[in-house]
């Protein structure tokens, strides 16, 4: 084994401690829920509530009965306390358990929009050509994060069987969620609509702008799609080969970290306002912190 490959293997064999991972996942989940929850009180988010809930057979009646602003208030009154309770779980296990259950419910309900709302691009043949639903694909890996935190709480409570079941659920959801995002969104990169759609993101970013100096718009998008598929194929090796799978996890983590930089290069803040108000790009990109967290869960548990 060469010196470089030996050094790389040492990196792929490193693992964070379970407590450090618990604290990190708690901060990620709490920050997101509080931030997104408070945004439900703003005008731009009211438009999103009307679009997603108003077109959902599950929630359209709620929006029609209560109206969009009041629906936004109720959502905020659920999401913000959920985030606060998750955060308080660092000191009080019982509060953390309640917060995790609320967070899991929030992410599961959002994932349901994939099956209830018009997210397919009919002009391109419909399923599996996904448009606005790309945002929804991330909720499976997002669901994994509070599930893992909940497993940690169960472990400290001495409920090992429940803790192990939750941990297995979280690892599976992390694996499946990442595969769903990398495989599906990676496939969309080979379509012109997606190639055109990411130009604004990539051209302004120091990590990705160079691709347009090498390829045209479609070629740069194809390159990103190929890279995402390569990392996915490596990830699929994880249950059988820690080294190859570890390279895949590292690549996916780097991809998630890279897309998070769009928050500052695009930027992700509301053009008519300021931090912490987010535009649609900002909200889409913010979810990638969960993709990174899900990758770290896999890194820890394989």
C-alpha cells in the first residue's frame, strides 16, 4: 500500500464520538426548525404555504378554513417550540424526546408532499422528471437526524432495544435519503432545464465557476451529475467495503458542504431584506446541512 493510500485509509477509519455527534445533530436540527419556523410569519413564506398546503389533499382544507396567515402562525407555533425542545434536550432528556418526536413528524409530513402535490414536469413527460419536488427529496435524510438524536436519548434512558431500533431506522433513512438525493437530482443534471437552472448558482461560486471555463452550460451540468453518481456508487459500497464507502461518504459530505456555500455566493438572503430572512434558494440550500449530517451518521456507524 502506498503512503498516500495508507494516509487516506487512516482518514476513512476515523469516527466522531457518539456524544459529539449527538451534540452536532441537535444543533443542526434545532437551528433549522427555529429559523424556518420563524420564517412562517413572513410574506414570502405565506406564498409557499399557499402553494404547498393549498395544493395538498391533506392540508388544503386547513388553509381554506383558517387562511394562509393564521396557518403560518400555527406552523410557527409548532416548528419553533420543536426546535427549542430539541435544543433543551442537551440538558433535559424528556424535553429532547418530545422535540425529536415533533421534528420527525414535521419532516415526515413534508416528505408526503412528494406523493400528494403536483411536483412532476408534465411538459417533459412527468414522473420521474421532477421540478419543485427536488426540495422534498431531502426530507428523508432530514427525518433521519431527529430519529438518531431520539435513539441517543433512549440509550441514556437505558432503553437499549428502542435505542437500537431508532438507530437502525436513522442509519437506513440516512442511507436511503442520500441515495435518493444524489441519484435522482444527479440524474436531473443531464436535462437542459436543470442545466439552465443551476447556472445562477454555479457561475457566482468560487468552487464551481471554473466548470464553465471548461465546458458549456450542459457540459458543466453533466459533469456535476457524473460526480454525484460516482459518489453514490461509492456510497453503495459502504455496507461491504468501508474504504470505498468511506470515500463515497467523504465525497457526499464535500458536495453538501460545497452547496452550502451557495448561501453566501448567490446569496441565499432575501433580496429585499437581510439576514436571517431567506429566499427560496436559501431555504433549499439550508436543507443540505442535513445531507451533511446524514453523511456523518453513516461515517459514524459503518
